């Protein structure tokens, strides 16, 4: 008896699944039939000579402004070179002699720059006034040619 009960349940489940598929297909067909779509042409919007949106394309004879395409620049304009002094003044904010690195805080802007022992010309310690130059490192700007004042 267990076998016959199993097959009945399977048949019922299959019938329900088939019924759901059929209903879903009918709803889909109904939506397509009642839709106001019509494709891409019905979705397009144009701007007329007065700047208003319209469903018809603009008449090329009514164009008012001619744009020179060669003058349009796409992208970010390059930054102009700033007059930045090569040698800067600062104070040693932190320096670990055993590890060989530290930070210099520039006087005026209060920006901190990393300094490595390889970039030192004189030995430095915390709170020393120094002059230095900047170079681009892997993680940002680094101080080098560091001299005591």
C-alpha cells in the first residue's frame, strides 16, 4: 500500500506544478497583450530647440547652436604646476633610532611626512629643526636629504 500512496502524492505534486506553470504562462501572455510598450521607439525622448522634452526628433534645419567638437575635452584637466619650494622646513615629530624611521611635521602646513634613515644627511632626534625635500614613495610622500638647521 505504501507504493500506491507514494505514486498518488507524486502525481498530485506533478499536477500542481503543471497547473502553476500554466497559470504563470497565462499571466505573462496577458501582460504582454495589455502592455503599452512598442519597443525602443516609444521609449525615446528628444530635446527640441527650446530645451523641452518631446517624442519627435528635432528638425535639423531649426538648430540654433553649432558646437565645435574639437574644443570638447573629455576627462579631468591636468593640474597646473604649483610653485612649491624644493627645500622645506620642519620639525622632527617622531624618530625611532633603533628602527630607523620617523615623521617630520612641516612648519606652516603641519603636514607629516615619513622619513627613513636612508634619507638622512645628519643624525636627528625628536624636536630637531630640519630642512628636507620630498619624493613620491610607495605609500605617499617621503622626506629625503634631511639636514639639521
